[in-house]
C-alpha cells in the first residue's frame, strides 16, 4: 500500500490549502489511503486518511493521528512511520494531518513563523477527531496522537490542551516548547517519548531557552501525572525509564536510543529525503508506541 505514497506526495502539493464502545452503524468505507479535506474556520485543512482492510463500519476501531515534522508533509509521515503495517494487523484508522504554509509547520512553539498561542492547529486537530468519530466507527476512548520532531511538539500541545479527547501521546525526536499558561491537562495523560543521543537537530539535552532537556521534559510529565515510581531498563542500544504508579493508572515512558540521529527509529527514510538522517534500526518507534498504547488499562481515558 505504501507504493501509493509517492502519488499522494504529488497530490498534496497540487491540492489547494484549505474504552471500547458498542457497535455502530457507520457503514463500510474504502480501504487504503485517500486525501481528505475539512473546513476549519476560514481554512480548508488537508490530511491523509488510511482505512485498514478489516474496517466494516460496525466495530469501533482506535484512531491514531501522526503529525509530520517541520518542512515535511502528511504523506512522508505516513511513509516513515509505516503505521499502516500496524493498522492492517491490529485494525486501526490512521490520520496524518498536513501543516500549513509552503514550508509546512505546526503552531507548537518551536517555529519562528507561527505564534505559540495560535489556536489554528489545535482547532484542526479537534475538528479532525470530531469529524472522524462522527463519520467512521471510531472508539473515542482510544484516540492517540503521535508525532516526529515539531510534530512531536504538536502531540505534546494536544496532550496539554485536548486531554479530554486524546487518550495518550507518543513522540519521536520531539521538539517541545512551553504552552501558553502552562501545560494543564484536564486529566493525567499517558506519554511515551523516544529520542536519539546523536540527534543534533533537536538535541536530547535541549538547546538553551528554545528546547528543553528531553529527560527533564519526561520527568515533568511524570510529576504532572503524579507518578510515584521509576524503573530503569536497558536493552540493545537503548535505556528505558518507566514512571509508574501514576494517577488514574497512566504511565510515562522515556526511551534514550544510543547513536540514533534525527529520524523515526525502525523505518528507513524515504528515498531522496534529505531531512532524515539514518540511524540504528534495532528499535521501532511505531511498534514501541503501539505496544505502549495497547498496554493502557481500560478506562485510562
């Protein structure tokens, strides 16, 4: 199915910028990738939608959003994450939102071109979740937000401002920033974050006042969720810090990957991509995030 992604890349450039529940009767939808548009305020916003082959419009499926990095796009995010492999195996609806601008970006506080307090992208995410849960058979208790780099920063912002609709978040090489008024989610939010020690674009140790130390960022989420325990685990080329005994049964996991540069762990960069550096492939960010999401206790949302 990923053979259609190069075509989606071209089409994106051509388009104008603008807990398990009971069965539902949304009706079937064509499986595979499509480009969709929704009206959000004065803008028509675009996203790539993926429907798994097993979708029948009756059984409620999880929804996973995945936000691309700065200068990237929705189709490239679909390609580098290979979330469609998980979607086919597990039955997951995927949505890859497209940022605004000729150089696509998110209002996550790390872009010099978009004010941090610009609500447009949060409104887009909210409208996207509302639209998909209304039109498809989606389990609103299993709505996950993931992101790469600046897209990870966008997932972080959604956890802070949309915790009533986002079940949990996962980030890879996340570029995080302070949230206006502080990060004050309405409930504890499960968080998993991966970061490479060889990432020189978004340094793991932070960058002055612009980017935080990612370990400290994870500890702040653990404090926010009132986690009481910490376990340190080591694996092949990585160290995993698990914060547990948190409020409402949530958890925070922070994974440091040795030698990994600014890339999505476990999948190769698309052919010809100059934005993503190669790195160790012994850990898959997508599979690790999905394993974390499925480990959450029912009713965590």
